[in-house]
C-alpha cells in the first residue's frame, strides 16, 4: 500500500498529537472494559475495584500509543526512533550500526530515516529478550531496506520482552519521504539503522533521539 507525503511533515502540524495506527486490538477492548465497569459501579461500588485499574491502564495506553506530529530535522539521515543511542558499532562491510533503545515511555511510531523507495520489508521470527540485552539481536524483528540517494539504507525494528508485535505501515514498492511514519513497535523495543560506508555518526552513545528530527549523519 504505497503512500505519499504526510500532512504530519508540514510545519503547520506542529503540536498535534494523535493515536498511532495499529493500536486498536490493544486499546479498544481495554477502553471498553473500563467504560463498562465504570457504569457498573452505579449498581455496586465493588465494581470500582475493577474500574479503577482498567481506567488507569486505558490512560497509560493512550500515553504509550501517542503519535505526535513532527517537523522533520535536517540531515541526509535522521533518527527513525525516539529513544537513547545504546551502541554505535562498525560493521564488517564498512557500514556503522546505530542502535536506539526505546523505553515504554517513548513514542513507539518509527519513521523513515531518508527519502526513497521501500525495496523490502522482511519479518524475521525470533525471541523476546529485553531490547537492551546483547542477545536481542536474535529477537523477532522486521528488516527494512530503502533505496535512497545514499544507496541502500537498512533499518531494523526489534521487538523486546514486552513488545511482541511489530506493525509495518508500508510495503515493498512504497515511496517515502524523509521522516514519514513507516511502522509501530508496541511498547519498549529497539531500532537499528545502518549508516553507509564513509558516513560518520553525528550522535554518540547516550544521545537522546527524536524520530524524524535528530540528525544521525555527521556534516
């Protein structure tokens, strides 16, 4: 399902927040249960024991699945994820892997690091160890490849111990603009992006990143 540029990339959209696509299977039943138990408290106060935690859970999910509009930053490559740079590793083929850890408090919508064409979206089964664990490289993941002016750009969405569902928004053949929403990882997780050979990272370990805004390539 190819998609064109999004209104979320326009400066006039700054400050708007919506819910991420793909959250209904989680949010809808929780919100419905919260509403039903809240109504039942009118019949019996005992229902408050269920209504209160369900209302709190619904509020938490609304926060977890927020999807704020972003004005894209400048750079040949920008961060695909909100989070903290966990590691920066040289790769045998000359590329540099920048791994970004996303906590449950971060926005979970991921964005295209560069403009181009999606050449492949591959789901790879795996485990569900915490995303900050070195063995998370073997976790369930979705591997993206983008054909860009810099050549092939690889991005990997990695599921964590809690995040067990990755929801791609695009498929092979889709045209993307830099900073466009490409998918969702539910709850905490990790996103890796591989900088092409010859491009130095503009971030360091511990840098906090904002999806669609933080520049990854050194000027």
